[in-house]
C-alpha cells in the first residue's frame, strides 16, 4: 500500500446504529454486526446500501501507543435521511469534518500493512495531523468480508498541521 489518499470534507452525515464498548483483545465486532444486520430492517429511512463501521476512541488516542487492550466504542451503522424514528436499542450518530480516505484491498484480517502505511508513512510526511474525531470504514458494494478481493474505504480524521 503506497497510494496517496483523497482528502474529503465530509458534510454532516446522519447515521443510525448500535455500538459496544470493547478492545481488540476482547473483540466483539462479529457479535455487534450479527445483531445489527438482523435488526437493520427496523430502520425505516436508510439512504443507500453502504454500511459504516465506526471507531470512537477516548480523547487523545495516539497510534504509536495503540495496543490490543485500548478500550473504544465500535459502531455498526447505516446512513439515514432523518433521525425522527429511533428503533429500540439503536442510537443516532453524526459524522463530519476533514478526512483522509484510503482504500484497503483485502480482508480486514490483513489490515496491518494498511494501518502501518497510514500512520507510520503517510501521516508523518503529510501536511496533516490526526484529529480527535471518529475513525470509520465504509463497507460498500466491493466489501466481501474475508475474501482476498474485498475493498473498503478507510476514513481517517485529519486537520492541517
């Protein structure tokens, strides 16, 4: 992976989803998505077909200090046109701001080289620093879970140096 990202200013985007507090050592992602996918039809105003996998880290998250025991909130969500109706057990969420958008090719289990490129090569050499906002992935039509041909967009929150 050595492709420069595209830089996007994301206008406020309304999402609806579910979340869990977890660590990578006690990874509950599969359970979260299993539950969410069974219930997403309860959301009446979905926009598009993309799925959003969101990570909300505690304030001051530093990639170099990241360990499998760091606690964060993981969300499974979809975009919605409005948040007037909230199904039981779900919550609204909003995303906005400047992001560097990378394409990860391959299964999520092979993400480490992409992670290393973003945080050890691209970000230190760029005109940006990591911003303290949610990180997320868009799982679109090319996302195939653990298939080697899978693709997903990795959205990293940034701000100018």
